[in-house]
């Protein structure tokens, strides 16, 4: 190797632009967006970086984080789930109605009413995920068409069950424990989110099923030829996605203290944005759990900052859509950098 080549290859000789590109290739656009968001919102509001507000951001991000973990499963296999918002709504409605009915019949058994209602709501949401899984895995329906159609069906069922009226009558202990409760000064929903983050991390990184997800998303034909049951993998993926969205729906119901048929409308956009910003590829086969958690926290951070800056909700939707487009463009640029580095 010549002296000039050695000098060129020496890390100390490389400029800051090289290290920025390397950081971008390995971590994606998220670290840069986080820095920009923190600086901008700190300048716009003195309350943004306070401990109380940051804890509030984490608590508000719990629901999106859990849904985004499920969305990551679908994206890893090369699909996505547009019905997660409907799953939240149907879970909320069914869970609240069953819980209120049981509590009305047996007001002295609030714990039993909470358990039965939560189980019914989560079962309803998971059933939606199972239907998505059957359509995608067994009948080879496009994830876009399948989940979009189910989103419309589920939303109609939720409205039919409630008539568009919120469901009341749940035990006060449900909201006090899972909506507003704190353990050692930390809101209880955060503990639930941490539990599922650890569980999903283990599934994705330490189980055979986790490896199958990446294999199916990377090349479904090669995965099938390798002996992987792609139908079972796809079906299980959408069941897990539905289950996690249902858990988030019950937690959100506890926070609202009512069953709502119109919650979760923005959840498909936000969950996909959180994943894509975190580096989960829309082509499948690429993504990390810890980055998705950070992406969901980033979305919550941006929403909180815009609320403190008194930015209208309509403009917030514009910002989220712009962030999603930016993340997709950045992902394409990142893939080109990786291809160039391999060449």
C-alpha cells in the first residue's frame, strides 16, 4: 500500500463529514432529528426540558410504543398493518361494554369485572389481527388491501355497538390503577410498556421465530425454500400485531375512563412513522426493537413540543406526514450509501 493510500485510510485523517455519514449509515436519520427537535422545542418553550414534562412525554408515548412494536413485526415481514387504529377502537368499545356490564351486575367484584372486560377487549382486538393474518398468509391478499378493508369493517362494528356514544360505567379502580396510577413515582402504564419491550426484544433477537421474521422480509421465496413455514410466520405476525394494539387500546381506555369508538384514528400513520424513522425498512427484513422504541418516543416528543408551542392539531398532522416522507427519503439515501460502501 502506498503512502498516500495509507494516509487516506487512516481514521485520524478523515474529516467530520466522513463520521457524520458513518453515523447516518449505522443509526439512520433519527439521532439527527432528535437533536433538532430538542433544540427547537427548548427554544420555543421553557417548560420543555423539565423533568415533569419529560416524564409526561414518556407516559404519553406508552400507547404508541406498544402499537409500534406490533407494527414492526408486520414491517419486518415486508407488510404493514393499517388496522391498528381500528383495533384500538374496537378493543376499547368491547372491553368497556363487557366491563361495565359485569360491574353493573356484580358491583362488589370490581377486580373480576376489570379482568373479564380487559380479556374480552384484548380478545376482540387479537381476533382482528387473526383475520388479517388469515387474509395475508392463507389467501395471499395484499397487506395494504387486507388491513385497510378490515379497518373499515372494524370501525363500522365499533360505531354500531356504541351508536357513536362513549361507553361509561367501568369500575373506578380500572382508571385509577392502569390509567392514572403510579408505582414508586412512575406511571403504571410505563411498567406495562417496559414489560412488552423486553418481551418483544427477546422474541425478535433470541428466538427462531425472530430469525424467521427477518428471513421472510428479506426474501420470502428463499425463506420458503429454506424450510420456513412462511404462512405460519405471517399469520403469527399479524396476530401479535393485533394483540399488542389491543393491549394499548385497553391502557388508553383506562386513561380516558371511557370506551371510545373514535380513538386511534392517527395510530396507523404514527406507528408506521415511528418505525420508519427508527430505520425499519418498508421493504422488510431490517429493523431493531430499541430503535423503534426511540422512534415512538421521538414522535411523542414532537407532539408534546408542538402542544407546548401551541401549534394547531391540524398542522401537527402535516408535520407528522412530513416526517414520514423525510424518513422514507432518508432510508433510500442510506441504502445507497450502504450499497456504495459494499462496492
